[in-house]
C-alpha cells in the first residue's frame, strides 16, 4: 500500500486499514491503485481535507469507476459538500 503513503497516509492509517479490511479488499485496492488514486485525487481537488478519514471508513467506495465516483459528489454544491464532509464523514452513506 505504498501508493497510499505517497498520498499522505500515515503508518497508523495503513495499520488501521490492515486491521479492518479483508485481505481480498486490500488486494483489490492494491490491484486498482490507479483508480483509487484518481478517486482520492478527485476528493483532494474538491478541497476535502479529511479524505484520509473518508477513505479509511469507506475504502470500498474508492473502487468505483471514476465517472461513477465523481457523479456521486457532482450532484451537490461544492462548498456545502466539503463543509458537511468535514463535519461528518458518515454523510457519504446518504449521497
């Protein structure tokens, strides 16, 4: 998961992921690192500062095709969305 370290994920973040995600999921994330990176970059480009927290809770979401991933977030006002995600990452479930 070195590609996540390049995106400012800490060893503590990676340990959390290894403890909470199945081996199959970790393998899928690794095999699809370009897609996962593109989706993480999209959140960062939106201005989402807690993208690591979102990823650690909803890592499976980052395996969505990039166009499907971005369409989830493009439905909402950017500033409002970023603000709500900063306050509560659980709203991802309702998008």
